[in-house]
C-alpha cells in the first residue's frame, strides 16, 4: 500500500519571527493562536498554488499498469506501462478502486474497517498534499498533539522523488521550496469552502495528467487562466521573497534557484517528468525498469564514495 513514494518537505519558521510578524501586522493577543492562524493561512496558500509544485517537481508521468487509475485518460507505452504524454505526477492522482477492498466496505454500522476502497489507502501517504504537524509525545495521536501544543511545522507531501538526482531532490530545488513556502506565508490567504477546495483539487488533477500541455488552463477563482500565465505571475511575485532570503543569507542562491525553476515554465522539456519520458523513449524500456536502472546507478555512486572514518565512528 506504500509502494509509491515521494519526498516530504518539512518546514518551520524561526520562533523569533512570530512576535515580529505579529507586531508588523498590527495584531496582538495570544501568540500561539497567531502562530496557528499563520501556519493555517500558509497551508491554504500552499493548497491554492500546489499545482506549481506538481509541474516543476513531478517525475511520474508514467506508471506500472497495476497502479494506474483512470485508465481511460492514459495511453500504453508497452504492455506493463501506462502514461500520459503531458503528465507530470500520476503519483499524485492515484485513486484506483480495488474490488476486494470494495467488498470489505469502509464502514459497517459504527465500525470503520478501512480508510477507503483504493488500492493505495494508507492515510500517511494520500489524504492531503500538505498537513500541519506537531512533534508527538509518547501515547499521543497527531490530532491530540496539535490540540495540546499547536502547530510546530508544515509537511509538504506532493513532491515526487527526482530519479535523476542521487538524493532524490537537489539543494537548488530545496532553496526554491524555501522561497515558495515563505511566499505562501506572507501572501493573503483565502478562506476555504467546498467550492474552492474542489477548484484546488481539480487544478492538481489537471496538472498531474496534462501539466506540460501548452494549452492547459487552470481555474483561478472561477476564471480559466493558462497555466503558464499564472505560473509566470507567481514567479514575478516570488522574486521579492527570493531577494529577501538572499539578503538574509548574504548570497544570490535563492534568486538563482528561482530563475532555474522559472526556465522550466518556458521549456517544459526540461522538467523531470519530460526527461523521464524521453529516457524511456530513448532506451525503449518500461517505466519500472527505467527507474530501477537509475536507482541502481545512484546506489553504485553512493557505495563508491569513501566513508570518513571519524564520521563512521561518530555514528
């Protein structure tokens, strides 16, 4: 049930930020309440803009046929691989019903028997793309910890493992995520309602299945906007945040990371999802075999690196 994995990006903000931000916003009152509200505001903005992460970081444009939901939307690469030509992250779109689980049922009377009837159903992997977290104490559930001590950090869950990078994600990509999450912190947040939630989910699905289609549009407050237009506007807005982080760290790394990711908007062939399909096409190998070969190459690289004796002794 957890056979398809991604990268989790955990982010918290400096404790010293909160009193300063509260004062700058002209607010007063209980600091924990303010912190929780700002984390939830950030979370809502992540959900509003999460489609951008699928476009930039998506690396699962294909899937083994056993994991491919909504098969009518997909084409066959070979007898064991399904794909969509402009897909970015089919991992984020897995909702395949499984007949034996459907036969069990979700709830009988007051007894819940399982989370859902999908082939992949573990709640830790699939119930949301971002969630608020608190460090757990012994015997606590996640909700109990949040209720007792508030939000400690956010966990972004929509990032695919990049199969071309030995660590699964690059330092440059991580710097972009820092820019993105700070942008979501400082931006105005829209209150959630069922209609807005459906729009966000629909935008994610559209991007997962066809994000690299140059004609793709997304729903921005009930107005259809080309993905590339909206993405360009977001990058313009994030530039000031990148420059702020550059000044804070006395570098230009954050602006450089933003520029690198912006280039993927005008050159979709450079996205991880496009590169993976190109690799499959060049080698004429199915998805699972392609990813396994890349993984084995990374393993060999790691094993070939000498281990510092002092570091080994430390561990």
